[in-house]
C-alpha cells in the first residue's frame, strides 16, 4: 500500500498542529498517522485511496460502525432547530429515561462531553459526599488525561514501587505538584490488597474507582467475586464504589458491566458508545449522592453539555438497541467471539504465541506465552508490546486497521466476511513478523 498522501499531510500538520495530531495515541500509528476521507459501516478509506476493515472504531464510540444511516437521519432532522441552547429541551428527558431504564444503577444523571470530564465530576462528588480526600486507583486503569487522574496507567515497573505498595507514577511532564498526594495506587483483581489499603486508610478514603472490565490493559475480566468484594469493602468503610464504564457501558451489554456482573456500584460514568460516535458522557449515581450536584453544592457546568446533536444521536442509538437488546448483543458479542476464535486459530497455525482476551464486543491481542493476564504487572512483565506494533503495521498493509494499544472494537456493522478477511490477514501478518 502507498501512504504518500498521508505522509505529506502529516508533515504539513506538524507545522501547524503540535505533534501533527490532536490526541497523543494517534501519533503512534505506523508507518504514519493516517488521514482519512470517509468511513461507512465497518470500513474506512484514507486519502491515498486505501480501504480498511476498521477495528479502532473511534477507540470505541462507533458501536454501529461509521456513519450509520439511522443516526445521520435523526441528527440531520433535529439540528434544523438549533445546535447548542445552553438550556433544556424535552428530548434530553427522553434520553435520560432510556438510560435509566437500561442501567441497573437507580438514581439520577448528569451529562458532559468526554470521559475525562465526567470522571473529574465523579471524583469531586465522591469527596464532597464523604467529606474525605483520598481515593483508590488501580494500575493499568485509565480515567482521563487530566492531572488528578493520569497516574500509573502504564508505569515502568522500575518506578512503580513494590507489588504490595505501588507508587503513583505520573504519565506526563508538567503535572500539578501534589496531585498524587491523595491517590492510593493498588493492583486490581486482588481483594486482599484492597482490604489492606482500607485497613490502613479506611476512614480517609472517599471512593474506589475502577474499570469493571479492564479495557485499557489486556481487557481483563474480574476474578469471580472481586467486584462484589470491592463493593462490600467500600460499604463497610463508608466509601463509595465507582465504576468507570466509559468503555464497557452500552458496549458489552445494554446495562454494561453491571448487567454482566450483577454488581451495582454507588456511582458510574459512561461515554463512547452511548451516542453511537457523538461526544456524550454521563454520570449516573444514587439519588442522595447526586443531590449535591443538583443543589449546586458540587459545581458542574459546560456550554456544550447535552447539546442537540449528541442528545439526538443518543436517542437514536438507545432506541436502536432497545428495540431488541438480546438480539443486538447476541450478534455483536457473538461475532466478536467468532473473530477471537479465528485469531487464536490463525496464531496457532502461524506458530505464534498470541493471547486473545476479552468479551466479544471488545478484546485485546497481545504477544505472550501466558494463557491469561490478570493485572497490569503481569502485562508489563510478560507481553511483547514491540511485536504488537509490528503486527498492527503489517495488518494495515493487509487492509485491517487496529488500535495502537491492542484493543479491538467490534461494531454491529462488521460482517462474517469482515471476520474471514481479518483472520486471513492475521495469519499472513503473523507469518511475516514471527
């Protein structure tokens, strides 16, 4: 494939846009951060005319594929009446009713535009409600790029401290001094470790925030009893449990990871898939907690919050799923599991140790001889990230676009033919990099 036009545009972008991109993860795409002309369904076309089966899917938001007609029709209709009111409209209530009907967590919601924003609000609210300042974050989990949360996402092990007492490691230069003072870092999937933290700091901890399925590292599913155990520990100590369902919400099931696990936290955040590709995020929480946002004790604002376009897209998305959620998720997750099995078979035939781990609608491929990865430190010790980079570059040459972080996203637009072509491309790519 030729990428000459993308290379030219990237060189031009570097003269005007810092790094040539507007989100750092995009810069890692090889052989060059691509420029695209259009996307439709499961496909993307770049400026050089190359066609790809896309599993990046906007890093997860495009649950129905690119530019689904039913969302285009709804948004095109509704924006005739305006874009941004900085005020309320009835459609927002319709969307809220759909969300509250879908998720197990019973209470109230607030809207914002991104996962980073909504996670800032949930932490502020947890501190205000409990009157405590400390909070627990897990290695390998990502809750946004701001100073207060961008710690120990993928820390170098030589800086991360001992297994039983991890050190907060900032992921960027220039982070605010003291931002880590109230963060307690823990390894995920280990109830004993979490209990030890509460034994030492129980009356100081406002909340525990976690991805209920660890989508930002190896798509790790929690061990049996872990989520319920974490909830029990929080409740015994007067702390709040927060599920960051920005990835899992409306993707793994209509009720997200809560539906799959049967565990309902005190607060939960959503983004990505809720509006089918439009920038909408949601905080849902128990009514007595959310009352502090409602009466203004906890401040929250935003000119673009619940604007016409995102609410229109969310209504179209949620109504599309809710028409027959069992069929929708059976197809989405089923085709993902079919692809996962095909990738495992391709790796076996190519004689390559490749772990395919996840839940169907989203999963990871990593190069390791381990049969499973259970936490971030296992990933850091046993996974060959450099080999994945070569694999993703080779897959691009074979017409399959993968995320630079190894997470695959299925959409309802992916077909059996896409799966077959992707498995074939995987086999050919693995032969070339092994």
